[in-house]
C-alpha cells in the first residue's frame, strides 16, 4: 500500500473478483512495496503480524478461506486472529525456519522453549535470493538436522562462555550425549546478545535469549 501501489481497498476488490469470477478456493495474502518505507520481509523493528489490519479488510470482502503471512512469531496471536474471524489460517515462514517444532510446542504447551525468529534477515532471504542454502542465526542446524546424531564416544565437555554461541554449543553437545559443563563469568547468561536486546526496537532478541537459557538447562 502506498504511492504507485494498490490500496487495501483495491486489493479487497481484486479478492472479491477472484472469488466470484475465477472460482479460487483460498487466498494467501501478503504485501510488498520496494518503495518508501515498505517491505515484504519485515525487519526486527516491525511488530509481529504487521499485515493483520490489512488482511482483515480482505477477509470482509470474501467468503473463501484467507491465509495471512508476515512476521508472525507467536502462535498465541495467530490463534487470536483466527478466533476473531480476521483470518482463517496463519502462515509461519521465517519462524518455521527458526523453529520447525513450533506447532508441536504450541500444542503441548512448551512455548518457553520456542526459538523465535528475530527478523535479522541474515541467513534466510539473502541466501534464498542468491540461490544458496538457507541458514538461520537462531537455528544453526537448519538443513543439517540429519547430522545431529548420538556421539560415538561420550566425553566430558567444558564450554567457556555463556553467550548464544556457548549456550548453543553446550546444548548440542548435551543432546549428542556428552557430559557438559558451561562456565560464564557474569551473573547472567546471554553475553553480547543480552546487551544487544536493550536498544529500542531490539527487544525481540530477549525472548531468544530466554529460549536458549531454558533449552540449555533442559539439555
């Protein structure tokens, strides 16, 4: 939506036409304007579900199922949108890369272990556009899950430093069957990642730290 692009009213009219004249079964609604301050893949200074108000207008114009996508990281909010009748389905794109177990964790009530997408746009979109394998700052094992196998020889492992790298290393070593000790000189875990969560618009990083701590303790 913006100068030179479709307004939400235009999009609603197109949606109604697609249902009535083309017989489409469902609509997957997104937005993209590479002008001004708009975007397709929202950065981390954009609130989750930034398309929600727009998709609500599309939903009003049609009777077929409407799917919304765009910076959704919390299943609680997605469920609320469906309950409110503002959408029929909510798609998780980058969040599914950060934590493919999201549906299971939501269903079983283990959201404290959810690795949230922090919308850093470091490994997913740039690699996709360049034709390279996708990576993820929050899920270093994405695409390499088959390599997480039990260690042939179980060892006692010492990890020095409780930043995100140290916590992840300790967690993965423990998952592979090693006996792990994690040492951190400060009173809190998180390292520079903790400091990075303080500035305005960087609060999304805090849940990522919490998730790492919880998963590390469980492992």
